[in-house]
C-alpha cells in the first residue's frame, strides 16, 4: 500500500471517463490538504487527510507525507501526440530556420525530414533504443506518464514496421506507457516522389493490415495537407485503417486550410491535431462529431509562425480540447508538458485549469484510455505526479522550471526527487 497525505491540493478531475467541454474544463475537483491511498496499481481512496480510513495494522504502508512541503498532486500528463522514433537532432535546421531559411532551402542544404529518414536507417537497433529510452526518462521526470507514439520516419514498408516493432519492444521494458500509432502517411521522401500511387497502395494493402494483425498499432494517422496527402488520399488510407480495426487520427490544418478537420469529423476520427487554420464550419463539424481537437502550441511557438489554434473558440463551442507536445526533432524538441501548458495559457488564452484538463482527461479520452487514466478517482490507475508548488495555477505561471518531484506509474514510484539532498 502507498499513502500520500498532507498534500496541499489534489487535482482529482473527478467526473468519470467523459471528456470535459466548455465550462466543465475549469472544474478540477480540487481537494485541499488531501490524501490518496493506493493498492497495487489502483487508487482505492481519495479525500481529505483528516478523513483517511482506519488502516489495517497488519498491512505495510509506504508513506509520502507532504506536510510543510506545499505539494500539488495531479494525474500524470497524457501526451497524446509525439514522434519519438528518430536518430540524432536537427540543430543545424533550427539554426537555418532562425536565419530565415525556408523548408525547401533547409532540405536543399541537406536537412529536413529526408535527412532524418536517412540517418535513422543507419543507426543500429541498440543505439536507437538507448536514445529513445533516455528521452522516455525525461518524459517521466517532467510528469508525463503516458504518450501516444507515432511511426513516420521510415516511409517504406520495412522501416515503418521496424519502427512499430521498436515501440512494441519499448512497451514491454519501459515505465512510460506507450500507445502506438501508425503514421506511414506522413510525407513523401525523394525516393517516393515518382511512385506516389504505389506507396499509398502499399500503405493500404500491406502496412495497415500488418500493423493491425500483429497489434503493432492502435491508431492510424495521416498528414492531410497540401504537399503531403490530399483529402481523397487521406480518406482512402483512413477508411482502410478503420476497416482493419484501428482508431483514426489526423494531422489537419497545420500550415493552411485544407479540409482535414472536416474529414476527421466525417470519418469520426478520435482526434484532429494542430488546427491552426480551422474556420467556424470546421469547429461546428468537430463538435457534432465529438472529435477531440488536439492542440500543439509548442510547435507554433518553436517555429515562430504565430498561427495558434483558436482554443477559446473551440472551448466556447463545446469541442473537447486536448493539449500535447508534438515531441519531434524537427519542430518541437521538448518532452516537458509543463512548458506546453504555459504556452497554451499565454498564447492561446486558456486558463490554467483548462490547460490541465486538456493535458490529462481530455488527452486520455482522445486515446481511448479515459476509463483508467486522466483523473484521480477510486479504481482508476494510480498514475500520479507531485508538483513542488502549493497552487495548481503556479504550474504555467512559474514557467521554465521542472516542478515535478515525484512520478508514480501504476502505483510504483518511478521518479522521486524529494529524496535527493
């Protein structure tokens, strides 16, 4: 048994597995001076410290006491959009972009996604595992306990399946929970430019069936935008994925208005992501479909494009809004969801409560795991983080600092900075 007590605030987000929309995004279900009791991987009780149930004297308890520390307990972040399988970094690309170079100019200089694909294919499996696991530890240390992880740096049958198999291996050996997504339809490398139709056929006839049959992916994603995949191409790929039993996600309206958000609504996609260029009709379509709008403000911030998704419009319209990092080496190289919350608040005018909701229960709902993740309630999985703050609003307000001091995954303490001198 694990007991957390004398916690300044417990952000429970109580209310069950449904997504929070509109005004309900601001209801965090806070318990002041609270306590949590954990048995195995489950929360068995949550309430005020003064009301802790009488404990069985024959049972051994591990106790984390927050008296005098001013800690906030909340659900572990559920980061519902990441691209963690890559090799190396793109620091030169970053430097060139800051000098005003376009994506085409960066690619001509030997950078961009094509260079990333080529590098990934040269790295040994052990070296790749080492780098990915190091990044996964950073996720945990910053309070993220679950991620959605996409393939997409392979762009051929062998490499995409290899990426998904690597994620499967990581799922069995890492504390960080991984929900895999097949993103073979991400971009066209130079080797695929003249075989576009053949590659799409390969995605539909070979990659998707294998990813589904071998349970290598739970979702299928498509980058639906000009210079990537058209509406009709995206529809064909996603219909094949749905037929194979995979959930649907879409990169939509990232750089321009292309119709991806409406396609997401049409197909009942679980999530439409980015959404910097959506319009009022798109918002209404997402609301009717119940599709989660997953916003990635860290990407807009890092790229300096300033075209943030209209979070306030989405929330006012009653669309379920989630937040995610878009962790990747090209456009948003961070595993820190605390920073993402800060950007969401200052740049998209979300409140701290809305941002926390978006990064926990709503992200969990977008991944189909809100029945066990995203809130701190009885019989939920004990994925809990303790932040070294006395009020939840300090999380985005006091930015640029890692406030996470304890990470608990499935009832196990996997990060404990409170014990450090």
